[in-house]
């Protein structure tokens, strides 16, 4: 068997040549396993252990326990939620002995040499599905009593911890305490707190001068009117109306204005006020915002001039967290996945696909102002971590392009503001070579970065009408041709090392897919009279010729394009289909090439549906996210992943593009 599945279990065996049904199968599986789920709101003690902007948690026991003696130990415990079991790597820096325990097992012990130097230690862990309990044990010595723990790739695997023990109610953060001398570590693996930890479970009422807004909800079991107790100086609206107005049974919203002391006395017979969203941790029956600076009442979940909605408790914040595997996350693979689903929804008259993508994007963009505030105040946000990180094209371009596919004109102010920020980063802040080609901070150039930039620049041009983003994208693609093109085979090397002045000469399949797909994105919007259009068309045709020569007899392309012993790779195959179908539909080929390219695209799609997509809508053969190397052995060893988001959406898009080319 050349493919990944028996032919009897393939999508083709179930659906034949019905490409739209195959796309529907892939989309249904993805949406079923990643349903729309709101963010989780957790309280956070502002005096607790915090993270820095790179996701490193600072266990500053020297500050928290200034009277500790040498030999005493600081203990911190936090539960990390993991939607799926996986392996990961963590980094620890310290100047004193530290142990890290995970789910009852010791996973890291520092060494004297690293303690003296403070050099980072990297260690692997296995995370279970659900909550994973981390216990950090740090011993005080004469040279230190602190440590910093972070994930090795925090922008990709953000770690937001929850306090353990039932008494904490799911509040975000770590609990911590001091153990004297040789005192044994208590049993910290159960649900009950074995001894008093900090922060305290108590919280004093918020006491600030000024006028505040307060927001609450309540459930009314029957139609009727409520008799409110409204203290002097408080104004109150129920569902935006007079509180004396009749109400139907169901859930209602109350918004109030007044001093904190007066707001605490508001009540009504027969109902119980509660926060307007589920809140985990210490909270009050209503959330407050203020002190107010003007007469405008903010909307929930938005940043205001004086802060954000919070419990009416001193030093307790309310923070949003994304705790799903994929939904409502901002990552570049999801930008690819949802782009394919969005196009399928529009082209194949599947409005539920479109609605799903729009809901995902809206949830991400609507929270972003809050996420920026959260990052600035607390170091590392619980949502939108990658776009808040914004240190590379990976962080912004792919999902940013999807965002502008959903809102092409930037009518939503949140979208417009985020798009402007991404464009400024790409065109002014991203590192470049002296000639102007995008490069990475380690002085490398990757073919991948064409997809991480060009589609967004095309969409940003569409939003603004400014030609500069298109000119910028055209120059990037031509720069990359100069730096990565392998003329003898008419394909692209994956990367180039600027320090050594060499590309690696290895045509990694998905890297090549990124380039020709991005070329097609640009050519579809580039004016016919653009000065670089002719050169870009020549580039597109060169790559097409190179890829046609390397297509496997089964229709797919290999993980290393010119290595038939490497496995069949599905994400690159899908991008070849997209590019060839677009080239055919838009007249970018001569007649003979058009016929050959369309035949190759059809053969590739048949190969995908027979060899790599099963009757349940599972996708096989998508190469995992890659680093780089000058060794072919590295790329051969990159394993493929089951249902990887690098491939699901682009395969859906391939089906759509092929249907539109026919």
C-alpha cells in the first residue's frame, strides 16, 4: 500500500469523485471536535507570582520570604490545563537548588554548575490531557533563593496556571509557602489544601473613592416586576430599561452606577445577583469598573480608561483565558485551516462553515484590546498570546490574512486596528537583509515566510487601497527567488543562512508549497501593468515546471520533493493543487502547460482522497512544524502528524480551487 489507508477506508471509496462532499467531510470533523467555546474567566491575585512578557514565571522567594534561613525551601504549586496529551519542553533558570515535580514525579533537578552560572536548563516533560500539577521546590542558599520557569516555546505553547485545591475555586496563578529546614514536603497531590498557602483565600472589599459602574445578571423564574432596594446615589437599569418595568422569565442584566459602598447595598426580593459570566475564583455578586472618568458605561470585556471589569475585592483582577485545543486561538496554522473553511463555505454554499469561521475570528478580535491590557499589566496574557508576542512573521501574517478575509474593508474597528499594527510590524519592524528581504532574528531566511507575509499584504492592500503593500510583497518574492531558487531543478531550497551565505539546497515540500501558493495569492490581485508582474509570472511558471517534474505517480508530492524515498506529504500537495488550479483559471499558463497542470492537480486530488483522507474525514501525511537544517536526514526524520492544522484547511481549499477551475 503506497498511501496511508486501505482503499476501502478512503474518502474516495465513500464519496467517489464528489469533491464538495470530501470538503464537507473534513470541515464537519473539524467543527465537531472544536466547537465554539467562550473564554474562561478566572480571578487573579495581583500580589501573586506573575509571568514576564516571555511567559517566564518568577518565583521570587527571596522577596516573598526575606527572613528565610539557608536550607529553608520555597514551594509553589500550579495546575496547567492541557486540552490534549503531548510532550513538551520547559526551561528553568536559578541560582540555588531547584526541583520540579509534575503529577507526582520529579522531572527536573538543578545542578551546581548551572546554579552558579544561572544558565538555562531545558528539560522534557509529558503532559496529560486535563490538569497537570507542577510543584516547584527551591532551596535557599547564600547565593540565591529564586527561579524562573517557562515553556521552551511560550508563544506556541502558552502556559497559564490555575491554583490547585478545591478551596481556591479555580483561581488563576500559583499557591506558595515556605518550609523550614528539613520539614517534609506535605501531600500536595490531592484536592484539599494540606496547610495554609499564600495568597490568602481571604480578600478585603475594594475600597476606592469615586463613582463606579457595576454589572450583574440574575435569573427570574416567572414573569413579573421586581421590588428593588436602590440606595441613595445609585442609578440602575435592567436590560437597559427602568427597573420597575415588567420582566419576562429568564436571564436579565443589571448595570448600576454609584459609590462602592452604595452599590454593595443594592438588592431585590426573590432574586440573587451573580456575575454576568461564569467566574472561577474569589468573586462578588457583581463586577465593577472604575472609578469612572465620564458618563459613558463601558461594555463588558473591553478595556476602559481606568481599567477593566473586576470583582469588588482589593487586589483581585478578572482575566480571560483560552483553554480549548484550537477554537478562539490565534496561530498561523489556524489561519490556514480557517481560510480553507471560509472559502469552502462561500464557494460551496455551506453557510455554517462561514458562520463558524466568523465566530472564531470575532471572538479573537473582540478580546484583543483586553489582551493587550492584560499583557501590559500582568506580563503574559491568557488569550491571543501569539499576536501579543509579535516578534516574527509567524505571529501575525497568516491569521491576520484570514482576519481580513472575514472583514475585507476593516469595518470592525478592532480588525482595522489589528491590521494596521500587523502592517506596521511587517513593513517597518521585521528584520530584513540590507537588500530588503525578510529574515529571522537568527540570521536565517525561510521559504515559509512568504506565506506568513504575502497573503496579509495582499489583503491589507485591499482594505486600504494603498499600493505600497503590494509593491512590498512583490519585492519579497523576487528577493526570495534570488536567495532560495535552485535553477537546476526549478524548485526552492527551504532556507538560507546569512552568516555563511548559503542556502541549504533541500527542497522541503511545504516550504515550496508556501512559496507558489503565496505567488498565486499575489498574482490574483496584482495589476496587469505592475512593473514586477512579468517577472513574478515567470517565477510562477518556473516553479510549476519544477513541481510537475517531481510529482509522484500516485499524484502526491514527497516530503523532500526530489527524494522519492521520503513520505508522501499532503499539505504541500494541496498547495500545488491550489496554485495549478488558479494558474489555469486565471490564464497564467500557455495552453499546453495549462492542460498539463490541470491534469496534475486532478491527479493530486484523486491521490489525496484515495490515499490520505479516510471515510471519517481524518487527514494523514501532514509534516509536523519544521525547524531547519543543512542535512537531508533532518527533513527525512520530520514525522507526519495526524489531522495536523497545517494541512486540513489547505486540503479543503484545494478541493474548492479545483472545482472552480473545472
